[in-house]
C-alpha cells in the first residue's frame, strides 16, 4: 500500500495534470477543428477566387491577343488603304487613260500596224511623212485616234527602250523605231546594217545563247535545226541580195500541228518547233535591191546610222574622255531612274497579281501589304530621284552641250567620208574604226583649260586626221572633191553656206524655153550656155541685176572672161564688193568652168587650211606599224601600177623577205590561197593575194577567213595583203575591216621619167655594146612612155580610149632596144618602131586613130636625128631635149630639173587642150558632187524636188512637136526609089518612136509624182535624171548625146523640124544638117548608093571627096547635083581659116570652131591623100570611143593642113564633131 501510496502520490498529480492536459487538449482540438473548418472555408474561398483569377487572366490574355490582332489588322488596313490609295491615284489615272486609249485604239492600231508593216526600209524623213499622211487619212475617215500618237510609245515602253540603249542600240528615235519593228513584227527582220550597229545590239541583247551563222558555213542548216528545236535565237549575218531558198519555211513560218506538237519542215527533215525561237538577218550592203518576194517574207529594216544618232554616240564618247565624272554621273542617274521605274512597274504587276489571286480577307495577305509598302517607298524614292535628276541632268546636259560642236563636226565628217562609197565601191569605211580614230584625236589634240579653245583644237586635229585617214584610200582625182565636200558640209552645218547658191553651183542654169529669156548682149564671146547660167543666176537673191551689168560693162566683163586667172581678177562694176568668195565662184562656174577646180582649191584653203589640198604621201611602213595581225591591208589598183615590187622591198625592210608569200589570184587558185593564209596565220608569214577582182567567186570565203581571225590565235607577225581593181562585188566587210591604200602612177612627165630612171639598174644601163646610141634612145623611150601615160589627162583630145600602159611595156621595150642595138651595126629603126609601138605598146591600142597617134610619136622620138643632132628637141618647148651623153646619175639629175608642171605643147597639144580637159574635169566634179547630194533635199525657196521635176517635165512636154505623119510621107514618096527617101522614112520612124516614148514617160511621171500610178524603177531613173538636168538613159537609145537636158531638148526640136520640113515638102533640103540624123552613116551610105545608081558603078568602089565651102550658105544656089552639102560639123583641136580654106591654130579659149558647109561628093578610085592634107576623123558626139553598142566614129574627112604638117594635128587630137556637150 505504501508502495501504492507512494506511487499514488506521485502518480495522482500526474493524473490530474493529465486530465487537465486532456481537457485542455480537447479544448484545443475543438479550437483546432474550428480553425480547420474556418481554414477549409477560406481555402475553398481562395480556390474559388483563384479559379476566378485564372479565368480572368485567361480572358485578359485573350483580349490582349485580340487587341494586338486588331491593332495589326488596323495597321495593315491603314497600310492597305494608304498603299492602295497611292495606287488608286495612279490606277485611276491609268484607267482613265486606258479608257480613252480604248476608244482611240482603232486608229492607233491601224497606224501602228502600218508603221510596223511598211516603215522598216525607209529613212526617218520618209517615215515622218508617211506617218503624217496615215494620220491625216485616219482623221479624214473619222476613225478615233490619239492626236499625240507615237509608234514607239504605243508598241514599247521606256524601260525596254533603255535596255536596248544599254545593249548598243542608238538612242535616237529612228533607231528606237527600228528596235520596235525588229522585236514586235510578225515577220523575221532583215536588217540593212552597213556599220554593224544592229549586229552589235542583237548580240548584246540575246547574249550567250545567240547562235551566229552565215550562208558560207557548211553546217549552217544543222545549227538552224538545233535552234528551231530548242528555241534558241539565231543571227544570220552578211547576206547578199538573194537568200537561200532552203530558208523559206523559216521565213514563211510554215508551221503545222501534227498530233500534239508543232512541226516545221526544213529541207527533208521535220523538226519540232519551239516558239521561243527567234531569227535575225543582217546585210552589210548599204543600198540593197531585194526582190518583192523577199520583202514579203521578211521585215526589211534600215539600220543605216543617222546623223543625230551618231552625234549622240560621239557626244557620249567625248564627254566620257574629257569629263569622265559627268558621263558616269549621267549614266548612273539614268540607270537608277530606269531601274526605279522598272521596279515600280514590276511591283504594280505583282500587286495586281496578288489582288487577283487573293482569297478571304485582304488584311490577311502580308505579302500584298509589304509589296504595297515597297511600291510606295520605291515610288517616293523614284519621284525624289526624278526631281533631283531633273536639276542634275540639266546641269550635266549643260556641261555636255559645251562639247556638242565636237560631236557635230565628227558626225558630219563621218557621213562625208561614208558618202564616198557612192563614188567608188571600194570606198567603204567602218564606224568602229572611225570611233577609234575620234578617240585618238581626243587623246592627241592639244589640251587647253578654256573650253572654246579646247574644242577648236580638237575639231582642227580631228578634221585633219579624218582627211589623212581617208585620203590614203582615195584615188587622186577624188581627193580634192573629198576636201571640198568636207568644207561645204562644215559650212552648211554652221549656217555659212547659202543652199540655194550651192544648188546653183552644182547644177548651173537650166533654160528649156528661151522665148522669155533676155537676149544675150555679148553673143560674140559669151556662149548660149554661159548666158543661160547668167540668166538663172540673176534669179538668186544676191545676184539680182547681174544681167543688166553685162549690158552696162560688156568690155569689162570680156576682159574678166579672157583673163588667165579670172578667179583672182576684179569683177566689173559693184560686183567685186557685193560678192563673197563662194558667190564669186558661182560667176566663175557660170562663165569659166575650166577655172572651177582652182576656185575650189582656194575655197578649201581659205576655210580649212592649205594642208587640206596637199594629200599626204602614202607611207606603207607607217601603215604596217598602225596595223595588226587581224587587219587586212588592201591595195586598190589603178591602171599601170603593180605594188608587188614595193611590197617585196617593204618586206625586206621588216626582215620578212623570207616569209613573204605572193599569189596572183585567178581560176583554180583559191585552194592555194586558203592554204597560204592558214600557214601564214600559224607561222607569221606575210601573204600577198594579188588581183582579187579576178576571183570574185572566192571573195565570200576570203571574207569568212578574215572574220575568223578575230576568233582564233594569230601569229603577231602575220599580215594579209590584198590587191584589187575597184569592183562593186568586193566584200564590204573586208573593206571596212582593212586599211585601204590606192596605188597610182605619179602625175606629170617629170615624175614619170624620174620613176622610170629609178627602175633602170646601173648594169642594164651600161650593158649595151653601143652605149652612145642606147643611152639616148633609152631617154627617148622614157619620154615616149611618159607622154603616152600623161596624155590621158587630155581625155578625148588625148586618147579616144584610155589604155593601161604599164611598166612591163617599158621594161620589155628596153630589152628589145638593147638586144637589137647589140645585134645590128646600123640602127634598125623600122624594126624598133614596129616592135615597140605597134606590137608592145600597140598591143593595148584598139582604136585605129589612137594607133595613128602612137606611130606619130614613135616616129618623132625614134629616128636618126635623135642620135646625130645634139640636144635633139622633142617639142617646141626649150626644156624637153635629149641631154648630153653621161652616166645614169647624170640622166637622173637632168630629169630632176624638168618642169614640175607640163605645158600642153610638150605633148604637141594647144593650150586650149588644158582648158578643154579642165572643163571636162569640172563637169565630172559636178556630176560626182551631185551623186553625193541626198535624194531627199528640197529645192530653193521651199520648192520640193517633186515640184521642180514636175515643172521641168511639163515644160518639156509642152515643147514637144507633133509626130511626123509617116503614112502620108510614105505614100508621097512610094513612087520615088531614091535611097535618101528610105533614110527619111527610117529617121521619121525613129524620131516618132522617141517622141511617143518621151510623152508616155512624162505622162506616167506626172501621174507617179501625184501618186496616181506606182513609180517604177524606170520612172524613178527618169525622175532623178530630170532633177539633175540629165537626159534619161531611156531617151538616149535613139541617138547618143552628151548634152544636158535643156540643150538636148532644144536640139531634139531642131532635129524633128528638119525632117518635118523634108516630109512636108517632099523635097530634100539644099544643105543637110548631118548632126540631125540619128544614124548619119546610113545617110552617107544612101548618098553613095544614089551616086552609084546615077553613074552606074559599084557602091563599094566609091569613096569621098570633100570640098569645104568658102561662101555663106545663103549664097549656095541649089542642092548639089553630085553628092550633098553638109553642115553642122564642129572642129575640135584646131581653128579654120575660111579664106585659105585650111587648118590653123585655134584662138585662145576657142575650144570648138564651127565648120563651113562641106560638099561630100562620092568619087570612084580616089587618088592617094596629098601630103598637105590631114585626115580628120569625124565623130557623132564628143565621146570619141562611143557608147555600148554604138560607135561614135562616122567618117574620115580630108582637110588641108595649112602651114603645119598633118602630124602636128594628129598630136593636137584634131577631129570633127557632129554635136557638142552643151
């Protein structure tokens, strides 16, 4: 119990505390439960709130996203509205414009299709004229059209045109039109491309895919097949005037659908046609004549470069060279603007595509919105650039304009140079080479800080550089003409040349009807032609009153007219002070044609400088140094010159003698020539192919070989030398690519003899066993050879036919001389003269009268007096004689002292022969200048070419007489068997046919000019002939003549009048005007037949006896009983003494002398010609050689030679003419 009690005492308090603690515990637990219940309630509330929070947050996020999306949509909407609003303005304008254009499409499409179809071959002025006519037609038919219609804007756009310009198409409107025709036409283009502009453009535009072929390639059809199949572009280059028929399916686009494929048949192959295929054709022929079928199959397009197009190119070059930063800035600006405009166009197209393809809301298309934004910013940038560029471009253009005079001058010079191709087919020049020459002039001309001085220096340097460059390839006779043309064109461009006066200078005065013309106040010394010129000159603004001046001062004008240098003499009255240099030239041209060349020379010197009338001497060494291995070097040959020896010496100079290969071309030589070229290219030879004109069929292959030099590796020492006489079919590409040099014999007796004495080697000169005879006769031979060559300058008074005497003739004659002197003790004169004159030189001579001249010369120069007479004279002049015997050097020294200018007497000619040849030279000069005049210029005072031709044609038509009544004449004369009546009827037939032809031609021409009938090629030729005051070639078939149109027309009226009177009266005229017969040989034969019948003898036994009358025609009582009286003959090369009835020397300036009436009497068994009688050949017209199919020679007339020997008149070239050239 104690234990219990002890334990209880211990345990009880504890139990009590336990109970207390449990009570507290229960209380606390109750509190805990209460708290937990409260916590659970709070947690439940918190969860509810959390859930609410989460829901609200999610709702908030959704709202935020919606807000962002809405904001984005709003922003896009703003952008879309803003962007489309910007486009809206442009599109509204475009829609408005397009709606207007839609209404105007009928007229625009009609004119555009006409332009595309027809404009291609024509030059810009014709294109503009046709455009205006078409628009007038559309307007007159009330077809809607755009008043400011432009063909290029309608079918192209500025961005594409800019690309074309970058690819090499000139930026002028003419070239842009060509670009549109080539790219938009339905026919494949055939481009007339003499300067390679179109080729360059096509190659750049089509790039590396372009396949280039030509008809000389063996595999060109295979290449074409590949291109057709795979849709590649093809350039067929350098075609001629005919195309290969195998190309027809391509040109005609003969495409057919077989199954699902489009097929074209080329040859015997069927090829699948790819519509990406493009075909271009080019020709280098500047003025080709294509057959109508080619014109219908192709779009012929004229790419011949124009003045404004070239000027723009050259301006770019000079500014690029002189002010590089300007040209770069301009190019950069243009490129940026073009790129910007192109980008805007592309973006606009993209926007329209996206709008078209959009599905659902436009706001969801981010690409559309971005594109709109880009378009807007780009548009703003381009607008800003355009605003800036206008100012910058104005500044740049102002700076560039300072250099325009250089570009203008250079452009003028190129076209002057290029026009020379109309004179001679070998005068072809490359534009690329010219541009290089221009760049060289810019680099080499003297610099100056002052722009005006710099431009002046550049123009002067380049003008002379062009003169030097061109002269190298011109014949001597064309060098002065080239300088004159340069001068005239430069003055014309600067407004210093009155074009009415220049037109008169070229054409002179044309008077068809002299009824209204004032009478010539000084007919004793002023010819009808001269008075015609003065009458027409008086009509020019600056020459009013010159006619009356001849009435006031006849003596002063006569003094001026007969002065030796009228161009330097003072003009009578106030005209000396009232005229400038060119106007004085018009007076010289009117009265003294022989002095025109001297005037022209002074005119050139005074305007360009003396160096422009002093052509540089050809330096072949310099030519070699300027050339490269890919440049052909071309000798343009003239008669009597062979460049081979000079070329061999040049090869020795360059140490190429062992590598020099020469070949004369001809039949069968082409494989050898090809082999030589290929070997030369690889081994560095000089290859000389001579006489290319004899192998024209091989020239296209040569052209191809030369072209291939540009694409293959060529040995730097290789040079290809060619020589050819002028030939119209010589490849233009070779001439343009090469350096041309003309080879001509030196001018003048001194120069020729000097050259011949340099040909003679010392050993040959000393080899003959009879040196004293040999050396003198060598001198005679040299003089003889030089006389024969130089006599050609007198033209018809020199030789009837121009012969090609050459150095070979001289060398062979020299050997004959040496051999025969060695073989014979006595000099075999007859043998020498026969072998040298009749066989060697005479081998060239085909005219009997020329042969007579040749024998006359050889007789004078090869006779015993030459050897025995000291200082034997070859003429009446003191300078030309056989010098004292000496060494070769002494002869050369003597020759060097001969006069530089040859007096006509050295040839046995009268001083008038010089005047006569100068007049002929002047007429050739004018004729050549006229051929260079553009065929589109207007006449003076605004009168067009058509108006001028129409007036002249109607004037001629009005003057034509009625036809002679052939039937009535034949009936009246049928009872009379007189052969002369047969001649009359034949002449009536011929002249009636001619009159009918002229009437028909003039009627058709009148209609053609008015557009009522098509202008045929014959009518075109008649039009040009009448405009140039020439007789149309169709009218000259009845009888040849050298008269200009006005005097030819008057002459025709006189001819018809003679036969009209004869037919009307049925009585032959008392005196026959023999010049009026179209066939005088027939008339003379009829006279002999009549005499033969009267005297009962054979007509073959009859010859002529001539009696020149000493009385006037009015004193001849009746027609000749035996023979006929003949008038209308003119004596050329001599005068006539009416009292003594013999030949005398002509008076100064007396070029022709009208002969008195001559009795032509047929006689049987005529005696030999007396010693003092000169047999004068009588010619129908001044061209003594005649024309194709018609000889000029009619009959030989015996004339007393007077105090001189007949040989004297032989050298004078004395002859009778039935008509003159004026």
